C-alpha cells in the first residue's frame, strides 16, 4: 500500500515529503512503482532542461545562474544533479557549496544530488523518476544536470524538453564531445569560460563541425551561446535560446516525437530493472550461489551456468 | 556454428584471429557465446592485474612501464584498456601514442582499447570476455586498465587477481577515492607523480585512512607504493608488491573466494545481457513501439506499459 498522505503532501509541495519520496524511489522500495503510477496524472506541467558536458565545463555554475534567472521570473525550480566523476573532478562539491549559499535557502528551489554508486543500471530511471516527483509537486522548471561521460548520463540529459551541452574552449573539446556522443543530443551549445584565450578558435571549430553535419532546410539548427557563467555573462541568452527552442518545437509539433523517443528509453529501463529484481529473487540467487563452485573449479564456463539460470528463470515465471 | 579454425588460430596466438574474436565478442555476435564456451578449458593460465584510478593519475603510463618490466622477464602481456571519460581527459589518446611507439611493435604484447559508447550494460562483460580470449591465447599477464568512475569500470578492475588503485598527490584525492568506492577494491595503492609538492602529506593522509579501516590480524593490508611512472621510478616496486600479494593469496588459499565473487558478478551480467536480448526481440520491441502513444498522450504511465511488456514476455518465454 502507498501512503496517500505522502502523495497529498507532495501535491501541496511539502519539501520533506518530496525528499522522502525521492528516497523511496532511490532505494528501490516496492512502493516506488505504485507511487509513480499514482502521481503520473499530475506529471507533465514542468519544462525540463538537460544540462550536460565534460567535467569542469561549469555545468553546476550555469545550473545555479539559470536557477536565479528563473526565480526572478517567479518560476519554481527543481534541480536533479548526477555526476559519477564528481569525487574526482570536485565538481559536485564546489557546485554544492555555491548552491547552498546562493540558492539553497530559497523555498522556490529544490536541489537533489543523486549518487551513482551502487545504483548500477537503474540510475537514469531513478533520476527521471525524481524529475516526475518534482513535476507532480508543481515545480515549473526542472534542471537535469549530468556529466556527459556515459550512456546512462546521456540518457538523463536527453530526458528533457531542451538539452544543453556545455563546453569550454580547451583544445579539441568540441571534437571530443563529438566522440562522446554529445553532438547528437545537443539542442544548443554553451561555450562557457569564453573570456579565455583560444575561445574564438574553439567557437569557430564547433561552428564548422555543426555546419558539416547533415540537416535539411526546415530542421532545428543548434546554436552556440557564449558565456562566462561565473560572472553571470550570457545567462539571459541561454534562457532566450531555451525559449526559442521551445517555440520551434511547439510550432513544428515536434515534442510528440521527442516524448515518444524518451518514453521508449524509459520504459525499456523500467522493464529491465523489474525483470532483474524477479530474476535475482531468492531462487535465482540461490541457484547462482550453488553453481559458483563449478566455475571456480574450472568444470564449467560462466556461460554454461548462465544458461542454467536462464532456464530456471523461464520455468519459474 | 563456430569457426574451429579461428579457435585453433587463437591457441597458436595468431594476432589477427585474436583481434577478430574480440571484435565478435564486442559486436555481440551470436557465435560469441559459443566461442567463449569453447575456449573456456584453456582459460586460467594468465595472471590478471587490474589498474584503476581517477582520470589523469597516470594509469596508462604505469600500464606501459609494467608491460616493459614483464617483457624483460619474457612474459607475454595482453592489455585491455577501457575509459569512458577518455574523449575528455585525453588520457587514452596520449596513452595510445606512448604505447604505439614504446610497446606497440612488440609481438609479445597485445593491446586492445574498448569503446564504451553504445555498449550500455555489457561493457564489463565484454572486457572480461576479451581477457579470457587473451588468456586462452597464452598471454602470461593480462593488464585490465580502467578509469575508476563507475560501477562497470570497478567491476572490470575487480575481475583481476591483483587490483591496483593509482592516485596522485592532489588535495583530497584519497578521500575522493574512498567516496568513489576505490578503497574497497584496492589490493594496494600506487601514489604516482610522487615527486610533486604535497606528495608526503597525501601519502600520510592515505596511510591514515588505511589504518582507520577495519582489519583483523591475519588479513591482507594494502600498502602504498610511491612512483614517478613517467621516469620509470617505482615500477620494480609495483611488480614486487604484485608478487607479494599473489603469494599471500596463495598461502592463505584466498584466490578461491575471490574467484567465486568474480564468477558471481560475471554470471549475473551474462544472464542479464542474454535475457535483455530475448526481451527486446521483435515481439517485445513491437509491443513497446505500439504502446508509446498511450504514454505520450498521458493515458498511461510508463510503469503501466512496463507491466504489460513484462506480462507479454512471461507468456512468451
């Protein structure tokens, strides 16, 4: 059974209830699915913005500044921040500190950092579930901030209405972004720290790459916005570009297609996650444990055991 | 059917056949499983060393230097390098260049970089499969080099007989390593670039953390080896420490336990990977595609559709 009071408290935007529900989703509690089904009817109001890019590009500073921008327009902002590299880049630590002094005390802002450790496979599912909770709670803008280094992180950044890829003018950064798959998901680019030497060359290089890419006359062309986020330069331009992208998508009826793609990725992950749970219930786990000896002693390959476990699973469900 | 000539060619260490078989494994070809089952009887000779740590710690330089060390002892060395952050850190690029001039021409060395893009979920499976192929081909040492930023990368580093965590004397690096889960998997640490200022403090800090951790009288205590890998300083000491760890594990009969744990992680991933394939065969994918509208129009939540798909799958298999 789900706690209907908790649902009610989410709708009236109670911060503790929101935090608790996100924790339920994170911990993979059985009631998480029921919660998410229950609140689904209230989901769909918020505009979701994905912010991604390499470590150190200034994503959290931009998230922070954009939040202040939207707050001035009286929009309530929810932030989901995911960064598996954060222990090493220090990004999240610094970002969190900036946030806490700057926007952390604002009751119109809700910030949630999501750990990646131990959440193998379910991370993008959980981040998007958390965004749904914030959406149902009535936040107007949801910022999904992730580092652009893995498929799971790209999935989160793509689960947005507008996806922004933040780069810095380091040599070859835009070429590397292409390799990492960031070019395909960007609705527009932000060239942050554009007061640095080499900024103009980096801008031109990125422009050249974008020009080479295939596109037809009527499709959306990703722009490049120059910013110095630490000095709040270019933040208004980002907001304007988000608005321009939103209008373009609406006018050309393109959100439907985008949401179909997003739903597909998401449903796939929910299904896989749930089947995994059933697979490794007591029976599956026990069979696995009792078969390990055979592999360690070299009698059977892991592939043989895997087939036995799959057979057992098929007979069981 | 599998190509038995290819299997034979692997056993006689034909480089092209090895490369081709790893590509089969990477591309998830149907015959991959059959290959891996077939060669399993030849697997188990190689000593596997996992090398992990944050981006920029010098993992590829250490891998390179260790390779030269083992080559002097006439050991054949296979290298599997995995780095999802490489497009941004530039690590793999530089590493590959060093490798190609230094050890790339040596017929006793086989190097394979594995891409992470598009290999969602199956990466550690594929990297370990590739290590099995090199093992069956007769390589004596297999170096598994991964960046320590995600669960999948940690899984690879742990699929070794000895796991080395490489750190640099940056402020707080060892604390961050703890957060990233690297402390738990290290058989010993390498403090690289230990000619840098602050090296002694970093060493002491790491030592303190290691002393605080629980351990009983008879268990293995991870050491810290200081290196300047770019000048080949400390590489002999790493090799000695690997040997010491190997002897300890053998004397205390601990490899059996370690291999059980590894087999468990690996079998789980094989099973999940295979079930996913069956799940998203034509039928599953078609049902998903035909249900997307309902989610986009807001009639049903992704969780409702997921349940329908799971039902269909259970009836089908």
